[in-house]
């Protein structure tokens, strides 16, 4: 459904998280892959932004930019820091 492309900042954030909590980083990666493959997940459009969406995974938020058949992972943040 979507080709998943990662911004370097998002890769760095996931790597940092994996060093602190590898199971949570794995859950985020699985959620992103599932969204890319099936379009499933807790996804909502962000208000005030043209093409940005958030994927909720527990206490973590993955910010996505959707363009045609590509989903760009922009950032990964804890919900208290995400907005």
C-alpha cells in the first residue's frame, strides 16, 4: 500500500530508543511496517498540516508525511514531547 521511506532524524531517534528500550523500538518498527503493508494502525491526520499524519504506538508517536504511494517517517517521539 505504501512504500516506507525514513528521514535520517527518524532513524537516529529509533536507534536511540532501541538502545534504551529495544522492545518498544521493535513495536514501533512493526507498527510502521504494518501501516506500510496494509494501511492499518492508529493513524490520524494532524491538524494544521497539509499532508502530515501521526501513527500512535503506545506512548510513542510516529510522524508521517504521505505523498501518493510513499509514506515518509519524519520523526519518532514520546507523546509528551511529540506535539
